[in-house]
C-alpha cells in the first residue's frame, strides 16, 4: 500500500490482532460458565449409565449452538489458554 511502511503495517496488524484477541476473550469469558457446563455434559455422554433420549439431548445441543453462535468463527491461537481451548473443543464439535 502506497505511503505505508512495513513497520507501520506490522504495528497495525499487531494492534488489530491484540484488539481482536481482547474482544474474543471478553466474549469467551461471558460464556465461560455455559461452556463449562456444556463441556462437562458432553464428557458425561461418553460414559453413559444408560443412553439418554433425544429429548434430553436437544436442550444441550440448542445451548451449544447458542454459545458457539455468540463467538467468532475464527479464533487466534494466542487468545485462549490451553485449558480454555480444551473446554471449547467439545462444544464446538457438537452437531448443529
């Protein structure tokens, strides 16, 4: 781009990434309790004492969809901690 130095472009990119990361982290933290509950519920589905009926699963799937729709589709690797990524992964994999 004319008139923009490489240094200025790098600073802009870094600032934009930091702002996006802060915004995403704020959204993630707002949904943290719901993500924890859903992640735990999904983990329990892997070890059922009996298989739950579809009517019992439907509210969890709806909640997972709602939470995932409130978060950006693209997440920078540096934004979430490893624990947060581990918590988000099963919820992000639920069918919608």
